[in-house]
C-alpha cells in the first residue's frame, strides 16, 4: 500500500513540476529565482519555497542549480510535512545521482522522512503511547540510518543518525513487547515464548526485552514446562526484573 503511495507521489511530483506552480512565479533569471527560494527557506516559509523551487526546476531542469534545487526540495517537502513528495524526490535524486557528494545527506533525509511517517503528531502531543502501531516505517528508518553510519562513518550526519538508531531500536523492541502482551491476553503461550525468544536475539539489551521475560516465564508455566519457566525466573531474579 505504501509502495503505491510512493508511486502516486512520484506521479504527482512529475505533474506538479510541469503544472501551475510555474505560472504563479515571475519569469526571472534562475539566479534570482533561486535567491528568492533561499530567502523563503531561511524564513521558514517552506510552502512558498516549494512553489519557487518547483518553478525553477520546471523551467531550468538542466540548469546550474538543478541538483541543489532537488536537495532543497527534499528539505522543504520534509519541513512542510509533505512526506510522500519528500520520499519521491529522495528516490529520484538517489537514482539519478548515486555518487553525488551530498548523497549522505539524502540518505539522512530518507531516514528522517521514514521516522516522520512512523510518528504521529497528535499522539506525541497528548503523550499517548502507541508502541503497538505497525513499525514498517520505523524499520525502514532503521535501515536508512544503519546504511548511512556504515557507508559514511565520517559524515556530518552520522552522529545524529546513531542517536536515532538507539531510539528506533527501542521503538522496535517496544512493538515486539506489545505483541507478546497481546498473545498473552489471547492465551497463545507458544507464540509468546517464540516472540520473546526472538526479542532476546534481536534486542538483548533493551528494557522491553527485560520486561518481556515475565511473560515468557508465565507462558512456560501455562504450558506446564516448569523447568524452562524456572530458568527464565532465575534470569529475572538475576536482573532484578519486576513481574
């Protein structure tokens, strides 16, 4: 479904760049158009900057500002919360410019965009914990930032990407915990054991995995597997985990 959304965004991007935005922008030299776009970006007028940048890209697609215009559009779309457009522009830029000097920035913005897809402003504002929501975009962001850190360890964006990886790691672990809790409520105790075992492999040092161990112990007891339950209990006691 999200792949279809990106394809739609790509189509919209093509139509937009050929559409009416250029009609509302004065036909100035590219240097003046770019300067105007930069002023709007700096002032936080991201939608105004988008209009200017799209017009510039439409009129001068192979001009001296073409690649920088794409980079600026990625940022402006992201800041304006036009995430499908940001993703489509990122994909296009990466496909056409795989060795560009700023490709690490593009990878970083891909991670930020995927994180934004995963987030929910209303939930964040009211402090609602929705760790049970589908983490597909969190997984994508984790891959994005992992690739950035591995491929460009000296990048100016690597340190922030590393911090975000920690947060995403916890996000994904919390989702697995919510699934284990759901299975517990349903009485699917074999599924609980399998889920927590996977958590121990994927997220061994996370708080969510420690909190999942009592669910595992309970599941073993419900399955009349006392020996395995006692082993888990010993781990819980060693780590002073509250049930």
